[in-house]
């Protein structure tokens, strides 16, 4: 709102009105005092109006600047409305916590899970429970502007409650290494750290490209990726890890199995006859999944001593360290070309 002031000139012939009328009235002391009093009242009223307008406008401008939002589409295809400037983040997955820190937004992370242990600073962030069973009360108390979720499977239990609190939930769900790159870039942009994200992704792309170039001269190895031994779970066609195995010079024997992480029968495992078995273990999992499933003990991989343990954190956290996992996998599957990429790997 604004005021437009205009200069008004009274007709000179009307001696009783306007500026000339005011001058003539001042020739009479009584009329002059009355005219001055009237003019003073007008000024007081005008000042009050201007003061009211100014005071009422400032809060509106401030609220508008803090309430500015944008609408984006997350990786589950959901439309999500977010603030233009995100300053309070809660992460419900270790890989997302790693991405937040890697792009340079770690200072904005106000909550994460018990499993979020990297980088070291993540251990000191307020904990909201575990990945699959977060405390809604703790999340709400932290007043986040965005809650990061690793897959759509986490949504159903708490999204409605967060929606009621007007807390945005953003889902990432990469199904290939390229989609992991895009996740890092997108989150960097959302948090106002475009350059940091671009730098991280450029390094990841360069290192993964070096691995793929080295793999052009090798014969692919038939690989079984064991997610857990009892019950037996593996990777399917919707998993980014199936893509990672391919890039590392392997071909997953379960690449055509529906879903991302299917349960696998003993009979099917025995029939798969893999030449190598990958066990994601160690890291935050400790000794879990460190033994080959009973149904695979007579496979060519086990009989030929081609069972490889790789740090689970480098494989099952689709984030900045996933290329470490790619290099480690490629190195054990094809040691003959290991010198052509990455850094020296120590088991």
C-alpha cells in the first residue's frame, strides 16, 4: 500500500477557501487560531495513518520473506512444498545423513537415527530412534522444515502425522548409480549448496568412469550378492546394487528377480551357481552377514574360495561413499586390472 500526495491549488477568486482563504483568515486573530488548530488536527491524523500503515506493512513483509516456498517432486513422484531456505533438517537414513554433510549442509542437521554414525559429527546430532521406527514426537519437537526418507516404504507409518504438523517429507529412492548422483545433486540444490554437491558428484563420476573403462577388457563374473544369510535375501532388478555389480565387472545372477531386495529360496540359490559371492559386512553391521548361506556352500564361488567381504557401509548406503564400494567390488572380482583405478584397497 502507498499514499499519493497531490498539490492542490485553490481558485484565487474564491477568497474564503484554499491557500488564499487561509491567508485572509489569518488577518483576523480568532479565525487564524481556528485555522491553525484545524491544520494541526489534519497533520496529527495524517501522521497517525502513515504510522499505522508502516507498522502493519513491516510484519507482513517479514512473514512473506520467511514463508516463501517452492514446490518440488521427490524421487517417489510426490509433490512436496518446501521453504526456499532450509535451515532445519531431520534425516531418517545413514546415507542421507552422509549426503547432508558431504554437500556442506551438516550445520542444518538437527536430528538423525541411531545408525547415523558417519561422519563423526553425525553421532552428536539428536537421535530420533531407528530408521524404520522413528519417534514422531521427537521429530516434531525438533521443528524440522524437511524430513529426509530413504525409500517410500518408510512413508506410511508417519507421513500423515507429519503432514498434520506441516512438516515436509522428501523421499529419495535411487535405483542406479546415476540416480545416486542425481540424489546428491538434488539435495545439494535444495539446501543451497549447489557447488559442494557438484564437486562431490564430479569426483564420484570420474572414479566410477575409471572403473568402467578398466572393465571393458574383462569377462563378467557371475555374482550372488548376499544381503543376509538367514533368511536369505539378495538384490533384484530394482536395486541400485544390481547396477553396481554390473559396473564392477560382474553380472548378478538375480538381476531379473522382481523388486529391489527379494527373499530368495534355497533351491533357487543352489541353482544359481554363482562364480563369486559378495558379503556386505563389517562397518556398522559388525559381524552380521559374515558367513555364506548354507544353500550356497557348495556353489562354485564357495568351492573356489571366491567369497568376498566388503564393508557394508560402502555398499548399502547409496551416497558419497558408494563409489568406494564400487572400487572395492571391482578390485576383488578383477584383481588383474585393479591397478587401473581407485586407491589401494585393504580388506
